[in-house]
C-alpha cells in the first residue's frame, strides 16, 4: 500500500506546478503531509527527478489537442537529448542526433492530465555505459542534466527580460535546443510551462508565453560576427544562477556580463569577489535586417577550469 501512496504523492506534487495561490497552497499541503506521515516514505519519492510540462491555448479556454501534446513531448525529448549530448561530448553545438543519444537521455511518461505531462528523469542505462568519462554525478541521469539546462535557459515568466537577453549569449547548442521547442510549432499560440525536480531536491521552473516564443523565434534568426577568445585577469563580481549570468570587473574597472553554463556555475561561486583569470568568448550579433548588437560575452574558462560547452560552430540549419 505504501508504494501506491508514494507514487500518488509524487505525481500529485509534480503536477501542481502553477504559481497561483491555489497551486502554492496545494504544494504546501502535500509537503506537510509528507513530513507528518514520514513513516510512509513520501519524502524520498517527492525528491525523485522528474520534468513536468504544461501547455495552454488561451484563445480556446486553455484546451489543447492530443496531437499538440504529443508533438511537444517529442520536441522536449529532442532538446533534452541535444543538450545532454553536448555535455557528454564536451562540444558547443550538436547538429545531428543518433538513436543512442535519444536513449541515453530517454524520457518516460510517468503521469498525465489535461494539458500536462510528467516525465521520469531516472537513469535508464548502466552507469559504466552511460558515463564513460565520469561527467555526470553519481545517480544523476543525462536526461536530468539536459532537462535542467533547458529549463534554466527559458524565462521564469512574462517579466523576465534578463533571461530572454541572456539566451543570446548562450552556446549554440542551448539556442538550438530552444529552437527545437518553439520553431514551426503546429499551434504557435500555446503558452508553455516547464518545471524540473532535481535529484538533489532543487526545483526549477520556467514559463514561456506565446508572445515571448514569437520574440525568441525572431531573435534566434541572428548571425554571430567578430568572434574571438579573450583572456584577462579581473574580479568575479557576481552571479545570477537562475538566469545563468556572470558579472566580471575588468582591470580597467569596467563591468561586463554575459552567459555562464551549468558546468561552470560551481567554480564561479567558489571564486566570487576574487581576482581570477578567465577566458571569454566575445562576439557581436547581427540580425537579418543588418542591425548589430553591442559586444556580448560568454564565460568559457575560470581559474583553469574549462566549460563543458567550449566555443564551437554556429546555429546552422539541421542537416
């Protein structure tokens, strides 16, 4: 009986992803029940890794078709597998996905409700085969690693302009994974919500409105110019983990900021407010209309530790 209760509890917690007062109250009640009835083993189950996505069509009362849900589930699988492969292979971009890449980051549907799907992020491949280079932490699947990268790359809500801006300094594979989600959607009017529950217990959520998705589609059709690697000594002035933005004070006293991927977050935290040598990928963006951006930066090395997504190819069309 306790196994059934744990399954029901985990699914109830994972499908209550809204930020509205009722959803928050429901989550609080479930968590309180887990503490009160700790003998049933609910807490470990609740901390299990999982990814929940919700779709809504505001113009039709929030209802969506089964075909749209199925299409989006395939998009999530593709984006997660792409990001996981980039981390495994230590490359900045992944154009082609093989069946093995999809299997290593496989998503299994654990629960579903109206417009909502919960997928399991448990490892599916023996550790010796799944992680020959030891890049993934013990017990953490490549699906979880890819899902975390994907959810972090997207805005937290309609007012999160910083995350929208930060995405353009991200590595090509991160931008390509976002494109997997939002380019050529059968229904471009969908509002999208994603939330990932990590094995560690951390929970990360993102929300992308149909309007924000349209903005991203326009902005991702850009070209990077004047790309170079810049090394300098300076002070790491700050870090916004959720939005993956670093702040760096140059020797001249000017502050620059840009994108830092998940693989460098811990080393940046360890050297905050310290003098350190860094390597930056520097570039300028040019839109299809010819408009050029200010110079942007991506952190690729800190104190001798390199990003698992080093500089690489551009966001080309899939072959």
